[in-house]
C-alpha cells in the first residue's frame, strides 16, 4: 500500500503529541472518505456526519471551508484514493476530565489508490458482539476495540467481512459496513442505531434517496429469526459503495443483486 | 501541574506516529502507578495488571525488567508522583485489522507531585452508564469515552467523583475508582467485573490481603436496591488509596471510616 500523505492541524506533519486525548481515551471521532478524481465523494453527507459526530462528543469540529482547503493541500486533481479525517479533543493533562477550553486536533490522511470491493458478500455472524451504549450510538468515535476484534475474527477465518449483532442478539451492521434489507413488498429496512453501531454517510445517502423516491427506509430491530423475512440485502460504506449480500448466516437472499443495482444508481445520483 | 517527563519506546520523546492504533481505535491499554520516594508502589500488582491487560488484547507487553529500566530513566531517587504506562498495538495501516506482526508502542509519562485525595467521598450516581461488554470487561483499555463522559458530568456538578452503574442498573465503580463494601457481619463485597468496569491494582491488593486474612472479598452483583444491605463502603485507586465513602445516592454508610482504616493497613502491608 502506498504511504499516506498527512496533515495535522494545518501543517504537513506525521507525529502527534503523546498527550492527545484521542490516544489516551479514544476521545475523538473519524470519518473515511472516498476521493474520486480529486473530489470528495458525497462531500455534503461526509461533512454533515463528521459535524454530527463532533457535536455528539461536544468537540468543536473544523468548518467545511477549512476541510476543503486542507484536503486541497493533500489531494491533487485526478487523485483517487481514501481520505481519513480524525478530530480529537486535543491535548490534555492526566485524568479523564476534558480540558476547558479544549483545542481540538484534526488529522487528515490521504492514501492514493482505491481498494477493489468484492462483488458480493457471504456473511457469517461474528462471535464478537456490540455492546449497547445509547450515549454514543451512531457516532464514529475512536472507541473501536469491538471492530478491531471483529476484523481479527474475520481475518482468522479469511472472511472478507462478518455480520455483527449486539449483545442482545439484534443484527446491527458488518465489521465495516451498514446493512440494508428489502422485503418481498419492495420496502427497504435497516437496523436502527439507537443502541450501538455507526451511522455511515453512505447509509444516509441511501436513506435520503429512498425518501425522495417516496419509499423511505424503515429503521427496525432485526433479530436473527427475522432475517428470513427479507429477500435482498446490501452492505455499504464510503469506500466500497453498495455490495450485494448473498447470505447472512444460513439466510440466503435471492434479490440482492437487483437491490445493489438500485442502490448504486441512487449513490451515483447523490455523489 | 508540572510538565510530565516522557519516554516512548525507550527514547526521550513527546510525539507519537499519527498512525498509532491507540489513537485510531483505542487499540491498547494503560495503567496509572503511584511513585513514592522513587519507587513504584505495589510494583508487582501493577505489572501483573498491565501484563494481564496486554494479554487480554493479544498485545505483546513489555517485560518487568524493561519497565524497571525505563521508569528508572524518568524517575529519580526521592521522586514522588504519578506514572502512566500506555501500551498500544503500535502503528498500523488503514482499517481495523491488526497488523501482523504488530510492533507494540510503549509510552511512559511521569508527572511529579501527588494529588491529595479527599478524606471522604459522598457519591451521587452518574447518569452516564457503563455498557456491558464481557469481551473487554476488567481490562484498562484505551476505549474510555464512558469515563470521559462521567468525569464531565462530575465536573458539571463540581462533584469530586460519581458512582457508576451499568446499563442494567448494577453498581460497578466510580468514574476512577473501584468500590468495596462491608456488610453488618464484617464480610467484604465488591462488584463483579465480568460485564464492564476496570479491575484496578489496588482492588487486587485489597482482595489478596482479605484472602490472606481468611475473609476473602466476595464478587457480587449489586443493584441499587441492595446498596442498603451494606454498612460501610470504600473507593480505591492507585493514586488516592482507599477512601471512606459516606454515602452512595441516598444510602449512608456508618462504618466506612473503620473500613478505610482496615484497607489502609492492608495496602501499607502490600506496597
């Protein structure tokens, strides 16, 4: 993989103060953005999610104009790749108490080259389960040990991805993607994220497009037993887009390729 | 507060690589150690807890001899203060999957000066609740947003500390201390840490001392309604030792000062 290009707080820089609270406590948020031909894909959605997450942790996040300028320093016209924006509460003394005022730190990394997503995903269910913590549900914060554990589990079985349930057995997402389902009536559903999980920008794009098409996506609790109610499923994130899911556990989905094509069309219309 | 003295991977250094997985995902652990007159208080317990936590995350932790040497570089004879040892999985590329092999990073900070602990703690119960995640329960990992949130809550009400319950209502700890209780028969109890919470070194010292005294501490589920079953409570950590708890919520404890004296004597014997 090529080396990432890095900027920290507006400077070309590859090191962070060791007293950063992102390092000490995971006290911060991040988002991963696809860069296509020098442009941020779904820029408005991405910035909106980042701002939402900063607000959720009461961190003063960067402005859209500042992010544009900083990404402009890292990305050249024609570049394709993956950008990651991390915003932490900045440096802090010993102890959990956030400094007041805090000086948030923004780390932006751009890695050229776009990984090729799989055509289809067959998902086993991870043994690693997500804890239910409504306080931070939906937020892409830096407390991500559960995802690390689940990716490790996927690696051990050479699986490209795994479906994840919460500790109460509800299906939530995959280790790195949101999930959406279609029922036989053509209505789309997605796991609600009031207790855990990350509300991705691509999920938001699909939900907005569905709403505008007059068929809003319904957020629901999906227990293992109710997966069989659906006839199609897709997994999505900002890098790979929407991918047809052929099965989750023992449940096979016949119409996932059609659902993935519909999603791809909607994503193309909201990029 | 005086500036901390820092060493990273065996070098005097104050910056870490921005691709550290502790920063990216909280993929690491830490421990806070009291330094008294140039010596680590309860060194054996502290190193044991750190090694336990590294093993829990499958991170190759530093040896006791290496830690001794590194702390020796930072701490002079006669120094009193607080040392913090952080071990992360080290640098990693994009994505949750841990690098194989990983090169763990060790950050050691020593801050001269010992905060004066309160004589007694009156604890309200935090609105911030701890999620139940058995996978990492007991481990002092770097995913600590819940504690950050609870300390923020304490700060907002100018409380020195708050008691914390899990999302199912069981009492677990305070924002920065373990809790132990005594019943009217003189038997000690402490919240079990199978679902969440941090197993502190001071808690371990008290549990070992009680066991050697023939009255082992019993790990139990303590729901709000059962707090009233106890007549004494203490809160403990490595920096403040054991502190008498005068009340938790509406429950007052008459015999906490005696329990705290017993605990202090045991801690003096295991330093």
